[in-house]
């Protein structure tokens, strides 16, 4: 099986790439070569997908069983991919986002049929537009699409609302006993999925004739509230969290990114019904609980001091939010 990943060295895609190689898939990675990731067995194609004329020459003569675009975010990206691969792949997989499901939710359990509408986050609206364009290509041009919607999937990133991801800031604050922000009262429900679990289901969709034209989300079945999530991070850090609960709409005033990421995503309770992916990929189960996965993540950060990035701008922002909130509601 000959597979092309556009990207392939990111947070989710790196574990997928590793599993492809382990399974003997003939994997090609197309990227600009800026990120150094050890993936022996993958074949590298250096290029910039945003320059389609050059890429059509680089990719000339290749045909693919599967093409996966990990880094398409706009309708223009989808149009470019369609023109590049319309006659050279048997399956095109688009990485969308579970943040596109309606906000607020009309029903607490999310299936692939849950309506798509997110008036709070441009990122999500762009992903919806991408899906609509791809479905038109499938219906009108017979373009063999499959759409996958991850939801807050992590590997070597810290999946919290403020002070995490590629930063170590939240862990540094916890270890020093500084106050950390948990949005709302911390009891809204959330799902975190380890990328190695995601990879098992994702690869099961490769070359599956019945998934062409279909959409799937892939998540863990473990449901936690945000208090439990931050407590698990603190446990992994070997300290107790000094939590300040602050309403999401108050936090969102301080940053457009926080507005989209909270009001348009993390302030909602989510419960995913994964029966569809389990039907098409029999035997799939997410086996890594967050309490285990986050320990592995922190061990990765702490194995190299260069990874333990403490962002002082983030610290200042968190301190400002806490100070202004406490001045109004606590003092």
C-alpha cells in the first residue's frame, strides 16, 4: 500500500506515521523539512504544498492508494488538493475537527450526524467549509473522500485550555504552587484521546471500500471533567494544583484565541458516540487512559530541558486574568 501524508510529523500524525511504518506501509511524507522527527522507514519528499505548480512537477508520475492531508484548513487548500490528486489517488482523507459540531449542543451525545455549526470559532467554520467543498467534489466529481474528525488528541503536547500544548508553563506553575485557571466550575465533561489510540482506528480506514464518502470521529470513550484533567496533570507533575475557577466568558474577554477555544469548544460538555468507527474498524478501542498518557507526555518534556518552555507572556496573561477576576469577585 502506497500512502502519502501531507505533513506527517505533527502531534497526531507522527504516531500514525510510526504505526504505518510498523505495519509495512510504503509511506511518503511531503513537507518542508522544517521539523526534525525520527521516522526511519518513511520516504521524504521535500516541498511546499502551498505551491501547487511546483508540487505537480515533484509528484508527477506518482499514484497513491491513500493521500492524507493533515494540514488543510481552508477551502483554497481543498481546491488545491483536488486539482493535485483528483486522478492520482484511490482515497483522499481529510483531517477535520470535532469542534465543528454545533455549539451549543442540542443533544448531549455527539454522533457523526450531529449538526455542524460553530458561530464562535473561525477555525471550526473553515473546517466546515472544507467538508462541504469535499462533499461536493465527491458527489459531482467522484473524488474518493473520507473525512475524519479528531477531538483534542494529544501525544507530546499538554492538552489543557491555557498554558499547555507545546508549552510547559502550566506544569511549571503547578510545581511552584502558583494559581492556575480552570474554566467554569471544572465540572463540564471532556474527552482526551492519545494519538497512539487514534492511529489504530485511523489506519483501519485505509483502503476500506465502504468508507468512501463517509465521515468519522475517532475519540477515546473515557469521559473526564476538567477538574479531573487538571488533577491528572498535577499528579503527573508530582504536586497539588492551586486551582482558581473562572467563568469561560470572563476568560474569553482577554484573547481571541481563548474566545474561540473556550466558547467555541472546551466550555461545552462533550460525549462522543464511537459506535460508527468501531463498526468499520472492528476491535478498535482506546486503551491509554489520560492518567497514563499525561505521565508519558511529561516524561517526554522533561527528558530534554529545551522542551520545557515556560512562556512568560502566558504567565502574565494568566496572572492578569486571575488578578482582575479576584478583584471583582473575591476582594
